[in-house]
C-alpha cells in the first residue's frame, strides 16, 4: 500500500522537476529574450544570463544583438545615362531594439535584405556611370542613410553599406579601354609638344648667345670635331664656314 501511494508522488515530483528545468533558460551575453505572456509581450526584454520562463503561459523568443553581415546579391541597375550594369553590395546592421524587431516585422533579416536590394536599384539608378565608378563612398553613405531611416521603426541600426563590385558589359569595357588609350595618347602628344617647345626656347637662347661673339661658333666647331674623333677615330671632318657657301650660291644666281 505504501509503495502504491509513493509511486504517484514520485511521478509528480519527476514531472515537476522536468517542468522546472524546462522553464530555466540561459541567454548568452549577445542575446536578449522577448517573452510573451498569454500572448502579450512583457515591456522589457530579459537577459543575459539565467532567466525563468513560466511555461506554458510564457513563450521565449531569442534575439541576437551581434552585427549581421548581409550580402546583397547582384542587381541589374540602369544608370542615369542609360547604361545597364550589375552591382552588388554588403550591408552591416544589428538589432538595437529587440521588442520592435519582433513586433514590427515578421522576419527582420529578410525584410532588411529586400529593402537593401530595392534601395540599391533606386539610389544607383539616379547616378551616372562616372559617379558610380568614382564616387562609391558618397553613394554608399547615401544608401546607408536611406536604409537606416526605413529600418529604424523595426529596431534595426544599419552601421555601414559598401558597394562591392560594378560589372560592366563587354562593349562598354572595350569603349572605356579605347577612351583611356586615346586619353593616354593625347597626354603623350601634349608632353612631346611641350618638350619641343622648351627645346626650341633653349636653342633660341643658345643661338642668341653664340651670335654675340663669332669666335664661339669656331669653338663649337672644334668641340664637335673632338666628339666625332673620340667616337669614330677613322673619320675626318673638315668644317666649311657657311659664309663661303652663301657666297658661292650668290654667284650661281643669274
């Protein structure tokens, strides 16, 4: 009789202990617990550490607070100057209000992903191709501001948005390569013309200095002969004054 009476009591104790252990939950430092009691949310999230959930009347929803790195898949974007490109980006965000991220949106990660894709197409569609290639930091900052503004009611804080890669069509890449080649050739011609101009100025100044004293021309002849003799010892050069040739040309004229 004693054994028959003690078995139900042991069973009840076992069930109570099992229920007690199921009500004890441990939340990590980066987690918060949103508790619904009879369908109504408690005003403050629980955790971290050891918390007690009064089951079956309470329901616990764990919310991580760590930064989430969201990879935005490549999006087809038509720029302001009607160029079709593929652009992908990465979004860094975290939960700032655990209650709102559960109550205001069904799946905050999926919702943030869809919003990021839509905003990426919208913002980059208002920029030209040159702005998209040269002003990525400015466009990334604008994307971060717009996405953070829309996700703030969800309890989401967007800390950074970065444009990763811009894929151009093959014909556009060839056109840009030809443009860059033409630009390099233009700079090379400008540099060459500037060098010729500076050389002509130096020659003009040298000619003015030589004209001040006729003997300097003879010294220049001798210096040239010395240089030729050092390089080609078998070559003999006889300098002829230009004045003699001019006199001979004048005699040949009728």
